[in-house]
C-alpha cells in the first residue's frame, strides 16, 4: 500500500490472484495499475419534507450542502405506496439557472411547461429540463401502486445561466442497459464502458447511472480524480471500500472523497443505487426558492421579472 496526495492507493497484483476491489472485467483497469479508491466522505440521510402542493418526500441534501456536492444542488427522494402522499403534485412554478432531472424507478409523472411541452414518464424513465433563462412548469404524479424515484437539481455554470430553456423526455427504451453477470447498469447520461447514455449534458456533462448488483456482487467504476461523486441507495446495503467493515444502509446519499476509482460490494440481498459524477463549478451561489443564480442582484432581478411578467424570455 502507498499514498498519493494523501489518499490511499494500492498496486494491483500481477500474479494470478484476484486483484483487490474486483477491478476486472467490469472496467478497463489492468492488473499492476496504480489506482486510488475513493473513500466515503459523508453519509447523508436527509429529512422528511413537504413540497409543492403537499407532496411528502425526503430532502436528502440541499441548500446547506452546495459546497460539498457542487455542482449538484439538491436531491429529493420519493418512495410511497400511498397516493395521498404525492398526487397533489407540483403545480405551475418557475425555475431559472438550473437543470432539474427527475428519474423514476417506478411511477408515473405528467409534465407541462411554458414552452408548450407535455409528456409523461413511467418506470425507468427520466425528465431532463434545462430551466436556463426561465421556464414555468408543473409536475403531477399520478396514482400508482408505488412511486419510487428522485429529483436532482444540477447547477448551471455562470455563462449558461441565461441559456435558452429546453425539455427532454428520456424513455426507458432509449436508456442503454449494460449487463455483466450480476451487474446491470442503465446509462441515463454520460458514458459507461464506451456506451453513451440516453442524454448528454450540454452545460454540465454529468454521468448518471442506475446500478443494480446481485447479492455479494462487486463493481468498480473509473472517474476523473477531482470530479464530485455521490450515490443514493434506493434499496439494499453496501460496502464502499475493499477493506471496509461498515455496511451502509438504504435511503441514504453517500458522498465520496477524490480518487480515480469508485468501488462497491452489495450486501446479500443485492443493491440498487444511482451514481452521479460531474466536475465541480466552484462558483458563488445565490439561491432563492426555485431560482439559483450567482449574485443577489441576479436573484432580485429574476423575482422582479416574475412580478412584472417579463420572466419568460
């Protein structure tokens, strides 16, 4: 074992033994290569919250966590078998300066916006909306046996805050699925093992993977060392280091330190989680409700335009 920039590193053996962390067929690392396995920085459970017109959800992270999770601003998770928890939905409301990404493992959500877009996402589908200079939209969950998913807010860089708004439905059929033994990876955005995802971020090229591991399965994923990386566990438990002993339970976000390799081992019941990776922006944040800008002046202008009915460009 050695150290590099204060992080733990390990040289994989060049003998016939299985390399630490199972860095084998599931990625492109070769034996004998020096890797830096990411270690856990924070575990965030979040707090129950009510948003929209009365939707019960869990605010996993948000306003107080922007420096750690940059460029990811907020994550809301929803998991309910009671339609009364969510059918009131999120009626018409504005956004500016961000992208919202709503991903469903199970459920049904109808969308409409000021661009005239209308659509519905179902199991395994995603809505990726670029608010840019301003959009007004609504998201209305429909009664189903269960709704299970999450909504992520992704910050836009300063030069793209006032870009033209856009909306896209990502259907389940358009999401590539890469299977390898007990590992199933749905590539929502970015790339995985040379497979491009259903969506490619134009302003913040984030990687968004939906990962399922069978019981006791191990998996690893290469990243740029300085990228921000976190996971949210929908169900199951995991170890996140080959020498780790702490099993991290479901319904939590796990933020990782820098490193070039993410490693995970599923518990005996298997695990399903989303993995998000992107480069931090390192820019100032002025946040007011559904609008996120860089300065208080920009924020004040946005709310003045809402009052004056000049918000939509």
